[in-house]
């Protein structure tokens, strides 16, 4: 059974840097093709993809947020970290991490998601 | 264009069939993935690839595509299908990921 859970601050001030951690179980980056992504959702709004890290440490970022994002594997082998700089109230959202079981040239599929963490940006 | 466009809302009578659409240039190259999201919950994968359902997803959900438009069809909609539905794909330029704006499905 795959589980993921997001952790980090739930309140940050404008201009601060946000660091979120996704702790997972039931899979490993030792499996070829596996990846973990971050997706966010402002209150009442749509999902927005942020970043993705693959088993081989290859990384992809949303073009509109690339300059502010860093995704890494965590210090523990079952963690992924997302760093977002220069936080703004418009970044207030629920942040999800999600698992992709394999790499396909034809589709994306996040088959397991964390419960999400609501991050509020306010002074 | 690196966008996926969905109708904001669709309604269906209980037991009837409804189609939710997603439009985008990338859909002529890549398959569309569909997620269901109920209030206060994380999204759930319902369709991926050509027309694949994860285990536990009822067979009343199906996916199809033509050109730059993909569709999620719910045949015999049930009250529990009322939710937001999001389409998802790779971008046609650059190896990144797109989500549509979501469609709120109401079952009457």
C-alpha cells in the first residue's frame, strides 16, 4: 500500500521561503520509472502542477514558477522536498505530493496522493 | 498552447450519461488522464492511458479522445459521482505537466 504525507509550516509570511516535505511508504526511488510530483490547489480553484522528480534524479518544473522552485530527494530515502522562494499571498493553497508508478512516453498518471497541507501566506 | 480547457460545470440526471470534455493541443499527442475530486479530499485517479481504469474505479467511467479533445464519459451517473473532475496531460512543448481548470459535475 502506497501512502504519502505532506508536512511543513501552515503559515508563512510574504517573501519568506517555504520548505515542504513529502514522506512516503510503499515504494522506492530504487524502482526504475518512479517519480514524485508536487501539485497545489488554491482554495476553491483548480489543480496546478509545480514540480516532478524522477527515480534517476531528473527534475521538471512548471515554466511559470521555475525560478522559485527546487525539488529534491530528502535526506531520508523515503522523502521528497519542495522549496519555494519569495512566497506571496497568491501562493496560499493546499499543496499535495503524488506518486507516479512508472514513466510513460504517452501519459502522466498520479495514482496515489497525499492528504495535502494547507499553506497560508499572510503577514 | 500549453493549456487544457474544461467547461466549468456540467449536470446530469441520475442514471443518465454525461460527457466531460477537455481541449488542448497536447491531447493530439498524449493521452489524457482524469481525476475525480470530492470536497475536502485529495484527487483520485479514474482514467489513464488509452482507456484504463485503476482497480476500484467503476466501469461506468470511460475515456476517449479525438484530435485535440478528450472526453470522460460517465454512463449511468450515480449520486456519488458528483464531484470535480480534472484532466491532465503532458505539455506538447517541454517535458512538463498540465492540468485543466476542472469541471464540476452535478447529479440531479
